[in-house]
C-alpha cells in the first residue's frame, strides 16, 4: 500500500500499487556524465552531483578523477567555471 493524495478532494488515500510486468517497464539506460570529461559515472564508486554555484539551475556532475585533478568544469547555462 502506498499513500497518495487524491487531487479531486485533496485527501490522503491508501492505494494498492501493483508491480508492472517486465514488458511494461522502461528499458531506458541511466547515464550520468562527468561535466568535464563526459565519462559515464554510474558505474564509478565515487562521484559528486551539485547545483551550479553560478545559476543554481544546472546539475554539475564530477567524477573522482576530475575532482582530484582539479579539472575545470563549465556550466552550459551560465558559463560559470570552477575547479
């Protein structure tokens, strides 16, 4: 059972959620790229995600190698650069 808010009467209700069949599930692959080197960090043990310090809108992703090497990243929206 999962609690959900009914949008019609704005009350919380418990709803039985049935799992989807494998054929109904999304087959999309999650890919998170380091903003600097574009390495897929999903399989890495250590990476960090944070909002751009300049605009606060874009999510910056940093792999361990780029963080340790202080490689520069650049926000694609506002152009903010950081180590």
